[in-house]
């Protein structure tokens, strides 16, 4: 019985200890904070430390809450070390503050400027120094050098400790050399060899002649783009299952070269099977779209042709008022026959009308100037071609840095909203330049022009050019929409003196003015009229000049009416790459004044994009004739001249009738000329506006009213070929041409080099 009682007592005591010991431990761990003492704070106020701590007098704390407080203090980034401990109701907070950055310096950097690096790093003077921030900054500096192709660069941060807990932070940089692509190879390619595939890549192997480009530098983003280029190439050639398995870049041991390896899986090559159009458009004959299909059954499959077909169908349907049509090409592979059936599925869509046109972004330009360039207005049937043309017309104004014309659903399924967004640019020009021209010698140029006067689209110009052989003053004003109609009206005034001593032994002074008017006959045809009244003065005729020039010395007035008929379907008036510009000019003089003649010109300028609109072929042709009426002959200041800019390889007025006794150029009454030119990039960034040219010019000038045994006059063809370099510089166009004649007459005046700079011609 006693043993049973002892056993019961032991069980009771054990149970009591199990219940009370955790409570005693918890009571011991949880303490009420009676006082908080902060030690080690220098710049940071103790009150600030307590605020970050989150614990105040009277709070009950345990180990968990102390750990949370510790994390908060470390999270501020103000302290290098923090310690918390409790002793009989007192919470001791021991801190060691991070130093403050006094200054930041970069050493060893030459290719990347200090300002560029300072933008990248997050550390700043007078901010708290932390090791984490410095490590991140080092990584960012590495990234800057990787973007410039310098993967061998090294960065080492140095900490210089100063008094008052400050440090100077110095990044010692060894930039190293540019890490280039030494070799590119492919694994798994059977249909095309490595050279063919390498030509499809934007990344190129290092070669001495690529010093002007960065294509031979390793760039991970460019590698991703190259994978897409390979995919497009194989899809274009019929390999619909092609994929790039891997693209590895291996850095050489010296870290100065990269070796790229593309592993590819070509798959099978397919031909086009059946091509069908499945249209859900009600009342629409899908056979209209058959001409838009570029895929030919039995030909090799080409993914580019699928996208081109979709684009063309979208444009065709857009012109039929289907603005939001959804065209989904679906491919069905026939593995046994290695063919792909293609179906163009056209979803249901209503015909739409333009509900509203919103204009945004114009601050200075009034809405009317923008809206009048739109070929569709509110209430019109939607037409995608007209919308694209409207966007190009806005760009051609030259008023806007960027133009965006987008569509959005309207208030009903059959309505559409057109949003026109523009970003204005400066339209005022004040140019002061100096330069040299082969035609005019040394020159100075001052021009003040406002192409968007008062935001109304009006053009106001004052300009003067003072050159070694030419002085010219011009003033003009043009209202492009006179009386709020598509009717341009303008007025011109001019005064010029021209030195023709080298060509024809005389000087010429022209003073006068003109009234202009132009209007459209259709979207691409335009008619313009001009009345010109001027006085010509042939002066300073050399005593040894040709008698045909001496006889015409003196003043002569001209009252002339002219017209120009133009056809223009170029893709851009400013920088055309595709399209045709044709013109037909007629001018008659004799309604008053001394001059009595009729002249005409007919010409065309055709632009053909040869390769991705970066290589352009330009073909120009022009013919002209002038003849006097009544008893009047055509005078020397009224005739045509050929050479210089109009026939490269020959001097200005270097071709045509000439007095053999004095070698003076006399001009001519009939001419023709032509030019064929390739414009191509030379490897520099496109935004620099530098281009190369290869050209051949040809033409002839002949016939005079005067006759004489000393006159040399041949209608034979003259021609020259050459190379050129042009730059759209901030000062104006700069161009250098070298041309060598290969068809000429013995009395022609030739020149090989032609150079212009510093002003607009």
C-alpha cells in the first residue's frame, strides 16, 4: 500500500513539472523592457535607432521579437554590425555604423567615360556605404563593358578609409581589348554549308575590313536574333520543322576571342500542297483574294510567302471596309508526301465606317493642318490604303518627329476610330554655314526659314548666299491650302549675280519676282502655274569673248508664264526609296518684256528598292527644247546648259555648242540627259546619313539660232561613270563624286572630281 502511494506521488510531481517548467521558461524568456540603451551611434540619432528598432519601453519582448528587431536594423543599411541583449529589464542596442561615401572615382577607364559609369552605379557621395551596393555596382560596370564587347575587362573596388567614419570608393578598371568573334561553326546542317548559314547571320567573324562595324563583337542579344534569322531562312527554304537546338559561345583562354557553335536540326523539306481560302465574311466573294496568294502548289514551301499573302489579303480587305478582319493561316503537314496544305481562314467581320478621327500630340500645329492631310474623313468607308497614304502625307510635311496612325473599335461593331498621334519637332531653321562648291567656289550661307509658320503649315523663307562666283538673295511665302482648299499659292522675290567668266566670259544679274499657284488633279497628279517677271543684265563681257556673246550684252526683261504637270507616287517626298516622279514643264515668254520664246521639258525619276530599301536604284531621264517666236532668237541667258551636277564628269556648261575661237560655251536649244545610280550603305550606322553611290550619266546638248564657221556643235552622246559618297550633315548635304568620261567630243570641258559642302543646292 505504501509503495502504491509513493508511485502516485511521483506521477503527480512529474506532471506538475511538465506543466510548470515551460511556463517558468516562458516567463524567464519574456521580459518587460524597462529601459533601452543605444551604444555606438555617431551620425544616426538614438531616437532614429529606436524608431527603426520597433521596441519601446513597456513592451514585452522575447527572442523572436528581438530577432525581428535585429533584422529591421540590418535592413536599414545604416549599420555594419548590430547586437541586442537583455539584462534585468534593460535592452542594450550595440551598433557599428556603416561609413559614408566621401567621393567615387574611376581609374583606368578610357573607352567608357566617367559620366557613363556614374550613371550605372548606385553608390553616391554622402550616402551610406554598403558592401552589397558595391558588389551590385561592380556587376553593373561589368555589364557596361560587356555591352561594348569587352568581356576581358576587370573591375576591382578599393576602399580608402578616412576620418569621421568616411571612405573614398575607387573602382580600378582594366578595360582589356574588344572580345571579337574568332570563329562560327554549325553542327547538324546538311542542306546548307557553314558559309551559306554564316551569311544569314547578323554576327560576323572578325576580319580586318570590319573596323567600322561592331558585327564581329559578341553580343548575347544578337545571338538570339541570329537564331531567329536562321529559323526564318530555313522556313523560307521549305524546312518547316527546323529548330536551333543550341547556340553556345565559348570564350578563349585569353578571354580575347569568342567561338560560336550553332547546333541545328533541319528536319524534312516540304513542298506546297493544296492552298485554300476559307472565308466567313457574309456576301463577300473570297475569289477576289485569290490574286493575293503567293504560294504555288508544287513549289517549295516558303513561310515568307505566307506572311506576304496575309499582309496583302489584309490590305485588300481593308480597302473593302473590313478593318478588323482576322486571317489565320493553318498548315497541315503530310509527312508521307512531304507536303504542306495551307488554308487561309478569314473570320467573320462587319464592314466598318470611320466614326471619329482623334488628333493628339500637336501643341503648336493646329488640328486643321493635320486633318486636311487625311484622305479619309469621319463618315467615310474605312480604307486601309488611304489610311497608310495619309500617314505618309503627314510624315512628308516635315513638321513631326514621329507620326502614328492607328485604329480602334468604335461605339458599334461597324464603326472605327482613327487615332492620329504626332510628336512635333522644330520647324524653324536658322542656318549659318560656310563651305566650298565646285560650281561656286568658297561660299557663305545664311537662311531663315519657318516651314510651319504660326502652326498653319505656311512656309516662309529668307535666304542669302555669298560665294566666289555667285551671290543670291531669295524671299518666298507659300500658303499650301489657300482659301481652305487644296490650292497652294505663293510669292517669290529674288536677286542674284552669277560669274560665268570661266565658262562664257560674262557676268549675269537677275532681279525679279514670281506668283505661284498649284492644285491637285488627282491624288498623284498635280498642276502648278507660275508667272515670272525679271530683268536680266549681261555685264562685264570680256573683250576677247565670242561675238555671239558680245552681241547680247545689256539689259533684257522677261515676262513669262509657266506650268508644271507632275505625277508622284514615291513612298516619301523627303527620302524616296520607291516610286516614280514625272514632270512636264512648259514656259512661254512674250506677254510684255523683251524675251519671246517657248520652252518645254519632260522628265522622270524612278526609284527602285533593290535590297531591303537600303540599296536603291535610281533611273533619271529628261529631254528639253526651246525656240524663239516672232523675229526673236533665243538668247544666251535663256538657253539650256549641260554639265556639272546635270552631267557629272564634265564641267558646268562643259557640254554643248562652243565658239572654237574663244572656247566660250554658248548653251543650246535642245538637250537630253539621263542617269543611272545605285545608292548603298557603307557599313556606318543608318542615322549618320552616310551613303555610297555608283553611277553613270549620259546626255547631249546641241543647236543654236546663230550660225557661224567657228561654232562647234555636235549632237553626239556624252557619257561618264563614277563613284560618290554623300553625307546628310547638320550643315547641309555634303557630296563627293569622282567620274571619268567614256564618251566625249574633243572640245568638251571635262572634270573628274566634284565636291560640294556647307549649304543646300
